[in-house]
C-alpha cells in the first residue's frame, strides 16, 4: 500500500505490528498485519476491519489515528496503517516509577476518560484498558499526551458476531 516496513515493533498470534514509512511522503506509520493463516478467516477479518473502521471513525485526539486499510486476501495480506506513536506505554513508565505523583496520575486518568467517552459514545467497549494499551507521547508542549491503542477485543454495540470467542487470545503485545 505504498509503505515500506522497517522493523517489527511487536505483535501476537493474530497480528504483527511494524514500523513503516510511506515511500513517497516519508511519513512514519505503524502497520498492523494480520497473520497469514488468519487472512482467509472471514470472522477474524471482519473483526480486524471493524476494529480499524471504528477507530478511524471515532476521531478522538486520544485514540490512535488509522490512515488506511489494506485487504488482499489472495496474497494473504490484510493490514491497517495507523499513526506511529513514538513514546512509552504506561506499563513501561510504571516499571521505572511505580508511584506516580497524584497530579501526574490525575492528568493521565483524565485523558483516558476523554478517550473512553469518545469510544463509548460510538457504542464501543474497549475491554482491554490496561497500562500497556496507553501510550504516552509528546504532543506540542505536553510530554505525556495519552493515546489509547489496541481495540482487538473491543465489543461493538449491536454486533454480536464480534464478541471474543472463548479460548481465543486477541490483541497485540507491542514490545513485550
């Protein structure tokens, strides 16, 4: 889709996430590629597409921005391209400093609440809010701007077929 993959950032059995760069524009992006064995699984690809579309439509500044969706089942290639978030997740931050000062914790929590308000207004329940799914990135003068990521196990209102199947692990483990 016009992106050159540079290095693997992380992933799970369902998908791998790579740092990519748009070949013409030079813009960095993260590309989440569904595992080849899942690219032909209609249910999984429906979930993957719904995840990408929901995040793209939400448009909250505190959610990862989705740029593109690539669907080439004959090549066993299904992916979506999103903004690359340079920074640490909250899990790594807490590993370095387990006790955050109250004001810092409140700022992070308030931004998470903004993200969840946007998600819930759309009829989505994230279902995997945890420190590893909160990226702290620099935005303007704010060194800890919160971005909520990984909607892989989200529940989409009115879409029963997208419930997490029993015994199926979904979502990404970036950098673990």
